[in-house]
C-alpha cells in the first residue's frame, strides 16, 4: 500500500469516527432532555 492509499484510508476512518461521535452525542440520554426542552420552548413561543 502506498502513501496516498494509506492517507485516504486514514482520512476515511477519521471521518467515520467523527460521525460516530456525533451520533453518540446526539442520541445520549442527557442530551435528549436538553433537546426536548428547546423544542417545547419554541412551541411555547407560538
């Protein structure tokens, strides 16, 4: 495997890790309560 293939594989794996971290943070139970609070606050403004 040459350098460009290893770099491409590293960048792809890095982006996958970032995506997983975003998904885990978005769907964690602590963050869910905060997101629901903001949703209901927007509905109360209407």
